[in-house]
């Protein structure tokens, strides 16, 4: 039972040599063995001591080794990131009440916990002095003992506070409450982190590009000051309710020559780490571009480029594997985006973009080249689609192609003009807004020859003049008024006078001729003539066919219209003119064709929120409201087409008899146009607010008597009120004034559809049962 | 012991990293909020220890595994030290051996007594290393690396029988040293 007090000089080699022999012996044979081997003294004591406790020791280490996890224990990837504000591993946070809540720190009253970051807990707090809500970041209680952590926090704050940029979270104040703890007061934004948004799935491509551009702008500003974020990830991006992406948490930002995170805290969340971060090599701003590439990929596909069952496999993939191209995962991702991602995710920093500016330039290039219209053909054209997808005020902030100030101004004007034109000439089946809510007809006008054909056109002086005049016609900012439309018609006529063979001018003239206020019988016939001329001049130009298709639709000649619209789509499968075909299917009660076409629309123009909204509409028309709402939910993160999307969503809620939501949704967009008010009236009537509904009805009636407004809103509000007689009367008027909308075939109007009088409408529209 | 197959490196990389991650994750789970290092940080601390130095040849499996196991030991010890220090700051003495044994038998979590035992183990391993580097490395692999007899043998380039023998001897030796240390 000797406890070898002092091991003393021991012949370890000898001990080792006999250990194997002696440990296998039964205890009662050991003495004999020791004698036979002449083992005595310290060595024998040692052996006996070890043998004596062999089994105890084994049990001891087995128990102790429980603190060392063995392989086979599940290691969920998510669990690795306790830093995210909503990270699952912070389960303990909910389990106890944070003692700081309710207390006051400096002049901040702490009201709740927002999340936990790499170096601190973030609270929601009220600034008592300035009476505003702030996000207050404090050192974690434990980390407060760690002066290094405090220093790091202060460096973060100084770094970020120096940055004043719309895409970077604003820092209000950096303070120390005591020697050991510090806080940062930041702007509190209403919105969601990109991480939260991504939990619902991938984003529309236009949104993905938009956010990427915004984040790149914020990073660019930081990089210009020598600050690297080093932890770009969705959890560190807040998207405010008005769609602005704010980069948060320069928690590990580093100013050159100030090394703060070498030891201990390692930057980045695994999935977003750059290879140089993984390998702990020196970092420069290009590490942020890599991480942004990961974020872009995730926004486009809903998946991370480097994903695996385990963190180790993820890291290995970052170092060594090429991700599956985003377009393979989501077919509608254009290869342009693949290329940008590939460049961002180049393993070697020197093969990436050199700076954020280069990236932004390429991103805006996508926005441009994705449009079928060549920029040189119609300067406004590229912007038109964007315009129709983006609120007017924000369009230039996010997607405007980089260009000189003068050109920008011109384009902006062009774009407003085109919007107005779009609003003005959208007469029949599809939504027309009085306020210029952009609708796809705008994109129709923007559609031009495929790029390869542009070169073929003879760019004579006359042709150039015609183009120029045509553009001016599109640019007329007064286009929304009758006089403006006349001026625009004049420009188109002048364009034709300059070069009578310039087909787009004829097509545009056709479209403007069926605009409200223009479409007296004679002009409608002229419109058809102009469209046919456009086709005759250039039968391979989609705009001519589209214009003729629209004119024929205007005249309820759907079969012929369909032929031409299909032809336009055939010529240019990417054309936004596909929208016409979709509306044709809608109004002729072909919901399945409509949905198929809408899906095709999205497939061909994945960045178009209008396309996505149309697909949602397709679901609605097929009675698939939850799918429609899911689609719109994704659209919610992009601004436009607000009224359209809101209208579809409200209809979905109405079909599901979710009146409060329906009313609330419709209210938000009711101001956008007169017809939307009719829908709001419908929702109110059904939701039990009949008086409000009647008030809307009366307003619409008064407007109609004054000769402003169309019949469609009155159809809708009367249907809502259950006054079917009136509804059918107004339906008749809407058929006459061309304000009839395809929605009439949808589930919202089931009451009307059940009425025998509805069959009359169907017959007039040429629909056979 | 060189592996020509590039995928072998990938698998190995994954294996080692995930072991590191498991440790860190479990640590994080056992006492959430008590760490100054995040789980990710813990893992990367070890990871950088493993991969930060350019001189290392990761195709050398034995070297790789041995370094990995040692890195894991370092993480755990650093962690235990923080934990123990936090307690001692409250005026508590390190646990006695008896307390350690009781904790092992009755406390499922990573209580301070176990942290103290780990620290004592670390010190004992230093002494063991003085006698035999091979023994201490085997303990690193078996205990801290969670590697099997065969894995350890392969990693260190010795026979499984040697691993078995040395491991069976190192345990009682360390046990005794820890008991002596903690008193």
C-alpha cells in the first residue's frame, strides 16, 4: 500500500518493461513474479502502487473523460453560432430574467434584451435625455472582467462611429460606466436581420442584388477608411422596414496595425469566413467581399455555398471546394450572378474584386444587361423595368446604372416619362393606376430588339433622329395628362416622319392611341393600323406584335391577340411583354394557362418583382391563396409593385375570409389609385364596416358622374356590398369603358360568377364553358 | 504514414476539427454565458493552433493527429483554468481529491471540482512527459483526443499493443499523481 511519496530517481525504462508482464498476472502470483525478476525497492513499490489503483484509475479517467466529448455526438452546425441575435444556443437567456432589465445605465433605461453579439449583450433601451429608443451594447457580464474585451469593444465603437453612411448602423455614443465596463449606444432600427429574413427562404433576385449592392456600399465606405468588418453575415445586416440594409456590429473591425483579435476570440461565423480567415492569414478588405459573396449566394439560393454536416467539413469546403453554382440550385439565377459570386468566392484574395466599388459596378451591370433593350437603343429603356419594380424615389439609390450625372438626369426624366406613359396607356384588363403605379406596360415599351439585332439596324442619320424623337416621346414627363399624351404622340409622329421605317415608333404610337382619353373609335382603328405597320416594318421586333396584341385585346379579340402576343414572346422569351399574355389568360378565365405563363415569366426574368407578383396572382386565380401569400411574403422585402402586390394579398385574405388582414392590407395601398379604393370598399363591406364601404361607393359614384374614374371600382365595391344588380350594371359599363379587370374571373367574385348574368359576360368575352 | 489521397486530408481535417468543435460546443452547452470565449472562438483557437503555422505539413497524419490531440488538451485546460480561477476569485480553494471523486460520482455537469481535476491532470502529464514523451502523447490522444487504441497507434506510428500497455500504466500513474497534487 505504499504511496510512492517521492517518485525519486526511477528506472522508467525498467518499469515500463515489466509493466506489461506484471499487469496480466493474477494478484496472488505477483509476489512470486517480483521475486523472480529481482524487483525490489522503489521499483517494486511503484509497481504495487500502480497495480493497486489500476482499476480505480481506469474508472476515474472514464468518468473524468465525460468532460471531453467523444465523436459521434451530434454537432449541429447552427449550434456553432451563439453570436446571432436569435441564435438557438442562447437558450439560457430566456430561462432567466436579465437583472439589468429595468435598470438605468448612464442616461439609458434598459427595457429589454435584443440579442447577444460576439462581445456583448445588446439591449433595447430608452435614452432618457433625448427620448429615443436605442440599441445598447454592453460587455457581457463575464467579459466585463476582461479588459481586453473592453478595449476591443471600444475599438469597435471608434471604428464604426467614424463611419457615417446610410448602410452602416449609426453609433450615437460610446461610454464607460466604470473602469471595467463600456457600452455603445446605437441607432435602433425597426426591421429584421437578414438572417431572420433568410429563414423564410431565398429572396427574389432583384432584392438579393439590391441588398448586396447596399451592403457593398457600406463596406466600401468602411474600407475607404481602412476598416475591415471581418464578420459580414446575415445576422449582422438589418433590413429596415423601408428596405435599407444596415451593416451592424463592427465587433471585430480592425484598424490596420491595431491587432485585437489575434488571440481568444476568432472572427467570423464559420460559414461566412474567408479562406484566409480560416487559415489565419493576414486579412484585407477582400475578406469582407468573400463573406458578402456567401451572403449573396445564400440570398439567391436559400442555401449556403459551403454547407456540410459538420463545422469541420464546412471549413474544409471553404478552403478547398468550389460551391455548386447558384444557378444549378435555382434555375432562374442568371449566369451573370454566378460569375459575380465566383469572383467573390475566389479562394485567392487577389482573384476577387479589388474593392467594393468594382463589385457594385458589376452588380449594376447585371441590372442593365438583364434587360433585353440595349441601352443605346433607348436610354430610358433600361430603367423602365427597374422603375416598374422599384419605388420611384429609391430606384436610383439601388439599381441605377452607373453613369455620369448628366446622363443620370436624362435617364431619370426618361424613366418618369415612361412611367407616366405606362400608366396612361394601360387601359383594359390589367390594373391601371391614376398615380402612375408602374405596370408592366412600361416594360413593354422598353422591350426592344435583342442585342444582336441592334447591330444589324442601319444607323443612318434619319434612324438616329427617329430614335431620338421616339425617346423624347417616352421621356415626356407630362405624359400623364391629355396634353402630355398628345405631345408624346407628336414625338412619335415626328419620329415616323424622320424615318418612317422605324418600327418601334409605330408600335409606341399604337399603344398611346389606346390610352384613356385617346381611345375614341377612330384612334383605336388607327392604333391597330400603326401596330400592323410596326410588324410589317420589322416582323422580328417583339414590340410590334405586342402592341398589336394589346390593341386586339382592347377590342376583345382575344384569339387574334393571343397569336401576336405569343409571337412576341417567341421572338424574345425574356420580354416583359409576356405580361400581356398573362393578363389575356386571366381575363379569358384560363387560370392554368395564366399560372404557367406567370411561372415562365419568373423563369425568364427572375429579378422582376412584377413577374413574381404575377405568379402570386396566378396562384390566387387558381384559388391557391396560401401559395400566393407565401410568394408575396417574399416580395414584401422588395418595394414594388406595392399596390399590385398589396391588392393581390388583400384578395387572398378576403378569399380566406381574413377580413382584418384584408382590410389592413388594402388600406395600405388604397391611396395608390382609384380602383384600389373599390377593393378597399369590398373588404370593408365584407368585414362588417358597411358604412365605410358605402362612403367609398358614394365617392366613386360622384367621381364617375364628374367624368373622372372608371367603372371597375364601382363593380368591386358593389360586389362587396352584395348589391349584385348594381355590380352587374357597372360590369356592363366597365366592359364598355375597358376598365374591366381579369380579377373578375378570380375567387373574389364567386358571388357574381354564380349569377346567371355572369354567363352573358363570359359569352361577350368569347369564353366557352 | 503519408496519405497521398487528397480526400484523406479532407476527412482527417473534418474529423479533427469536429472533435474540436464538439469539445467547445459541449463546453458552451454546459455552462452557457460563463465563457469569455464563444464556442466558435474556442474552436478556432484550437484550429489556429493547428493550422496557423505554415511549417506544418498536414499530409503527415501522425503529426496532424498528435497536434490535434494536444490542441484539444490545451483548449480544455485553458477552459478549466478560467473556470477554476473564477471560483477561486470567490475565495474558494481548489477541490480536494475526495471532492473530485465525489463530484465524478454524483455531479453530471462540468463542475469546478472537475476543472480542478483536469488542471491537476495537466500538471501530472507534464511530469509524465518528463519520464516518457510517448506515454504523455498517448494520454493526449486517448483522453483528450478521444481516439481509439488503433487511432492512437496509427497517429503516433506505434503498435496498438504499445498503446494499450502504456495507456494501462499511465492511468494509475496519473491517478496517483493527481491524488497527491490535490491532497
